């Protein structure tokens, strides 16, 4: 149960891999936990990042800007994201860093205002972390729990659906059924997921809603739906945004939503903040726009919210 109270500067622990994300010839830091940690930082939280990278990690200076607990393996997780026209994203992985466990974390961080488990490829064990967490809010991002390394990539085959994909190497990232039980999910306060995460997952949304008080589900340009203790809340988008790169949009939506809840906002106000924050990150490549999250509160006023108690018409395509 989320105890709503005003926390002006929440203490947040974010957990997951920091990755190398390929943009053609360039490699930039990425990953749900990295985007989330930066998002919380620029929104105003006191954030700590628990992550794993490899000895080949190329962005030590960027990582040094965040309070962190880092374990190192041989390799850093490396992703390439491809966006075919009118089709779901294709994600490719070249290498994978080790598991991110609750070791190397100061005891007091387990009692943060918010612990956000944000894996990219199954590197954060939910049950193990849940046993240690004493946070006021324990949240999960679903996407990293339903993905695994799949078959080797055929660059020529990829090139038939995405221009310029012949240089991509490694393995396709594929979905695996997340057979998590309702009992294993109990104790989580908030889950963040996308329509894409639920593809092929059977009754996963029902399990999430049965066990977790608040579930935020994003729909891309159609906004988001928040299921909160029997209520259904539709969250719109910021209009007239010029999109440069959608990478990280879901991660920043989650950070904005969870930051809002942790600082005492209503679910509706947290949804507005989340949509505003996501609209900012997509206006530049990778994490380049995140310092502008200071604009999110003002931009949130442009976001329309509809709850099941309202009488105005549904959003289009809801």
C-alpha cells in the first residue's frame, strides 16, 4: 500500500544494467535503469544507481555523474534498437553483463522512499530483491522480465524490413513467457509496462492487476492507462511534439510517474507528469534531452486525463 505523503526530495534506488546502445557508428550509454536514474535526478530526486557493466564500458565519465554501486563483469550489455515502419521495435543484443544483485548496496538504501527494479534482460531477480527491500514504494518495469537472447541475427533478412540494418550483429531479443505468480508479485506497489510488453504474455496483465495496487500501461502515441485500486485512468499525450528518437520514452514515463507518486501527487497528476517527461526525452537522441526535465511540471498542464469517474468522451482509439 502506497502511503501518500509529501516528500519534496525523495530518495530513490534504481536497479539494472547500464548498456551500450548503438546508433550507427556511435555508442551511447543506455538501459532502463540508466534512463530512470537520470530522469529521477533531473526531476529532483536524491538517486542512487545499482548496476552492472563490463570492463569494456566506454562511458565511465557519464556514469560518474550519478551516485552508484557498480559491479563489473567481462562485457557490457550492448543493444541496437531498430524501428520498422508500422511494426513493433526490433531489438538486438551483442553481449550481456552479469546479474545485478542486492549485494554492494548500503543498508540504508533498502529503506529508500522508492526502489525501482528496471532490468533490460532478466538481470534483476524480483524475489531476491523483494526480500531485501524496505522502501515505502517498490516498483518494477516489466519489459526486462519478459525478454531474453534469441536466435542469431541474419543481417540480410533484417535489411528487408529496416533500411541500413546490414551492419547489425549479435542476436534478436525475443519475448519469453513471464511465468511469475500472483504471490511472487505481491509486495510490489507499482508496475510499469507497455502494450509491446504484453504481446504473447497471456493473462500477465490480469496477474499484475490482481497482485499490484497500481499498474501503468503505456500505448505509445495513444497515451497510457493506469489501473489503480479498481479505477481506470486514461492519460493523454503532450500535443505537437517533434519526435527525434523514441528510445527511453517508456523508461522516462515510468520515472516521471513514480517520482510523482513518491512526492505525494495523485495518480492523475503523476500520470500527467509522466507523459510530459516522456514527451521531452523523445525530442532528442538518447538521453540528450533529459536535463530539460525541469520543464516537465509546466508541460504537464497540457496533458489531458480522464478517469472512470469523469463524464467526458473517451480518448480516440482508447
